[in-house]
C-alpha cells in the first residue's frame, strides 16, 4: 500500500474505519482531523495506522469504561509507536511491507455474496443492492484501491446496508427509528441534529447487519482472522 496517498484519501480511509468502530454517528472531530494530518505528515503508512486503530479500538471497547466516542486521541500513543516503527523499518530497508489486512475477508465476502444472490428469491428487495455489492467486490479484488482491502470492505458493506435501510417500508423504518431513539436515552437529546441522524443511521445499519449478516464486516474478519 502506498505511503504517498494524498491527505484527503488518507483521511477518507480513516474516516471509514472510525465510522465502523464507533457507536455514534459522528465521524471525525477537529482533533481527529489534526491527528490524522500529523500522522500523514510524519509518513506513517496507512495500513499500519488502520490496523493499529482497529486493534486498539476493539481493545478499548472491552474496558469497563471505554473512552466515550472512541476519540483518536485515545489511540494516539499506539498509533505513534507503530507508525514510527514502520517508518524506521522502511528507512532501514528502503522497502515497504505489503500486509494482508482484509484481503481474505474481501474474498470471503465475495463468495458469500455470490451464494446469497443465487439463493435469494426473485423480487427480494435485497437482490439489487446485493448485485451492486458483488460487482463492487469483484472490481476491488481485480483492481485493489490504494486504501486497502479492509477499508474497501467497510465501504461496500456500508453502502449495501444503507440501501437496505432506505428500502425498508415506511412503517418499518419509522418504527425502527423510534425504537433506536428510545434505546439512546438521554444521549439523544445532547446530540446535535447531524450527530443524532448519523447515529440513527449507524444503529440502523447494525440492526440490518444482524438480520442479514452476509456483509457484516465483524463476522467476515472474525472468520478470516482466526
């Protein structure tokens, strides 16, 4: 994976991952953006940063009291340690190590989506979004993007579940929204309108991932990490 991505692409990839690991809908705060710009300027390889954020976030979430919102500053020490080591390795060998950080999950996802397409009945509302996901997965496998396989998997999965949310019957969508708002408790009232809508959408995605786990990134990575 190239370490010379434009800052915009570097930040976009990290934003995709942050949206996945956080429970809330807000993506990158000004402090997050500052940290990302700093890591980019220091030349930390994107694959190293993505992997470290992913692993550190999952570890923090297992704490009795995890940092609220999982800000990137709570992961900065680990990222800076791993990023600096990656830069030093590159300087010593003048080579960058290509890592399989999601490629296996991407391949498994493609196989699962193809199987699901063959099994679902004609007229199933998920068939259209599933066919789009299959095409996107095949294209990514054939021509990998610079951001890497794991980020591509997150992006394709998010678009698939967004499509499922938007395809819900109006009554089901309203009932789901009301249920999720209730589950948020007082936190819903403290959020800005944008953060609230983002959180509702993220929680809706996760609900549909439970109902239709074919492209659930957590399931796919758990199956391939072991």
